[in-house]
């Protein structure tokens, strides 16, 4: 993605199923579980660079000893800072061995609500002097109805100190955990147990399934929520729509959970088939006794796993994601060929670094297949008269590929003063000079997605045009991003989408600006309705125009004033997206079809904010 956006968080969990002595004897260290957590977090560094944290639970701590630990840090180096702090603690207290336990939970954070700081960095911790009532919580999620959940727990007598969704869920689950502990207390007290025996019975029978079912009944959003109790229970729960991803690996001595499959494969040196996906609405529960239970907590409902995971957010080293990204590129071949008039001799193909490289490979394979078919036809058509030299010329024809756009990452650190920022931004990318014949060759450059178009306009198209190609075709392997996300991705403002701004410009240009006011009035009229009755009226902004009309307007918007080349933009279709990623149909970014009622509520809210001047560039 040429436009840099923050996106969703990452989670990692490790549960050791045998005594620590087993790991010392088998793997040479009691820190084996902690080391695996570090690997899982580092391999998911792409998912969160604002902060990181970990929590650990020690099962066999004696009374008077700490049994639940937490460390958090802010910044891009947070993972290293957290683990350095942990190892300093270990060196300072070698006998107590802080953070050496059987349960570990790690989190990598991107803020999606504008709230940042160490107090918003996961894991969150709810303390109590009963081990079974301690709760550490982390997740990759965003609730669309946090106010509704807030009101629900206040009605029960709680008094939350914050209204952020993580705080609210912590308090909600904490309340239910307290209630469950009370229920078990009464049960075993009536059976005559007391003292340590009573406490052991409570800890052994905490019913996490019951807690998760009751809590999640009112949640609306996309989530993977993870927790550890002080007494040794662990859970990870995925939303019933399957919006946010989670995977797990279970062996005889360890259970591990992560947001992405390949990180588990790398950390534990296992095959793809050994990693299981946590299913929509399912929780993976590991009890204090080490029983591993995948349990269906919520019935599945309108299952729509996020397609943007496949296009961009997740690591491309996943077997299926790699294939899907290549297919996204291959499916663009016919449209691209039409844009360059099938003129291979005068077209250079490239990609905009670096996440688009896999889609580029797929597009190249598709182009080569098309080229090979043309060669076969040429050979067959003149097979009786072709000379060896002519055959050699036909066989030598190739797709011209070059690396044209090069990113100078370090340059961004010098962009400070307003007066020079735009000029410096234009040089964040550089080009390989001498690869294009001015006025003769066309350039096709593929990106995996186009959000704002800012970097394309200010830097990439600007720098490519320095070689004065006849035409520049920017290709997006994803469809036009038209609608905000409300499930944990940092794309919440209507005004940041170039497709939305293109549609607004077209409405004004064609004398249809009144539609903007009409959509605003319709969105405002729904403001007080229950989320289940709200309709996405923002779709009407795009309805008068074809995809091609919006693409052409985007092309004009990303063309610098002094650009000597014709600029065109090609987007993947939604049908092509579904063909490439058939099991991940969550396409609300492109279609506006949100899988939960809260999505419609928040997209209308985003339009109202834009219209009223919040997040609107022209006011």
C-alpha cells in the first residue's frame, strides 16, 4: 500500500501444558514458553507498532509470592523494550523468577480510536486477592456498540472509570468472573468444603463458557478477545461473523494462539495442516488443569471474514494468502492489456514497493501466459514458411519488467517544516532512470490498494513522470475503497478516501450536489434509531456513477499539474476479489455491505462527521 495507514492489532498466547522442569529437560530452558511468545510477537510486528505488552501467570506460586505479571511499553521498539525489562527482572530476582510461568499472553497495538498512551496499551489487568478473580485481557477488536455495553454494565451497578471498549469489556468480564466465583463458592461451601480445599474447587470449576456466552451476547463488532485468569484459565474468543482472524496450534506440551497462521508455523517449525483456524463464534479454552476445549460460544451469523486481511494486512507468507494475492494480480491482466493496446514492445511493468510484489508476480504470470498463447498462434499460423531467425525472434519476445519505484524510507524522518514538507514528500520515492524511452514507452505499476492517493499524487506519479513515459497506468489489486472500517482498522473517516472524494467531485461537476445534502438529511434522520434499523445511505453518493467513471476521476486527481504523461487507474472488481478470495467475503470497505448492524450506524456517523466539517478537507 503506497499510502501508509495504521491497521489492526496482533495477539499471541502460549500455554505450557507440562511442568516447567519438562521444558528445561527437553528444550534446555524454563524460558522456552517466554521465548516462543517473543517469536510470535516479533513475527507479527507488522500488526502493531504503537505499543506492546505481555502478561504471564505462574501456576505454582506459593502464598506471598507474585503469580501474575505484566509489562508494557510504547513505540516502534516496544517489543524489545518489554522483553528487555522482563529479562532485567529475571536477573534482579533469580530465585523468584518473575514472568517464568505456564501462561503467556502478548499484544501488539495500533490505536483505532485516537486514544493512545500506556494506559490504553494491552494487556489490561483487573486485580483481586483471589487468584480466580484476577483477569488479564487483550485483543484485536473494535465494538461498534460500546455505549450500549457501557449502559448495560452500569445498569448492573458497575461504575467504569473509562468508556473505551477494552476497559468496558474488562469490567464486564470481570463482573461475570466475580459472579462465577461466588456461584462456585456457594456450591462447594454447601458441600462442606473450606479453606484451601474450597479455593481449589472454585479454581478448578470456573465456567468460562458461561461467562463468555453471557458477555458476548450484546457485543456488535469484529473481535478476537483473549484472556488469562490468575488461577490459570485461558481463552481466546472470535466474533460470530469471523471478521477478525485467529489461529491456534495444540500439541502434547503446548497450546499457542496467534492472529496469523504462518507465525505459528515459523515459531514452532510445523506444517500448515497442523495449524487450525479458530472458527467464527468459537472460543479456545484451556482450563487450569490443561484441558484444551474449542467451544462454540456464539452461533455463526452472516460469516464475512475480512478480505483486506488477504489483500494487505496479513503476512504474505501464508500459503493461501500468497496464492490469493497472486490471483488478484492475474485477474487484472485483461483490463491492463486493453489499457496499453496490447503493445508489449512499448510497455514496462513494475510494482509500487513492497507489499504489492506478490500481486505483481501474479500479473506477470498472467501476462506471460497470454504472451505464450500469442507466440503459439504466430508459430502455427506460419509454420510452413518461418525461418529459424523468425522463430528465434518470436521466441525471444518477453514481457518487459523493471523495478521503477524505489522507496527511500529514511527520507521521511527529515520531513518537518510545512514549507518544505510537500517538496520532500515528492522525493520519498525515486525511480530507476534510463529504463523508459521518453514519449514512446508506457508504464504499468501495480499497488495492492489505494486509500487516499496522496503518495501517488505527491510522489510516485510525480517521480515516474520524470522519465516522460507516454502513459502511466496505476493498477490496484483491490477494488475502490469507498467506506470506512469500524471493526479495528484505522480507516474511519470518509474524507480520507480518494474514491469518496472523486464521487463528491463528480456530483458537484454534474449539478447533482443536492444529493450530498439529501444523504446527510437521511443519515441524520436515523441517528436516534436502534442500530438494527439503520440503513447505509452513503451508498447513494456512488450510485449515479460507474466504477470506470470514478476510476477516471481518481486518475485526474492523482495527476500532478506538471505531469507530461497521460495517467490512468485500473481497479480490481468486487467480483474479481471474490473469485480470488472465495472464503473471505468481508468486502464492506468496497461494497458498503457491513456484516453487523453497528457497521451501518457508524458509516452514517462518519458521513455526518464529514458533512459537518469533522474530517472534511474543504471546510
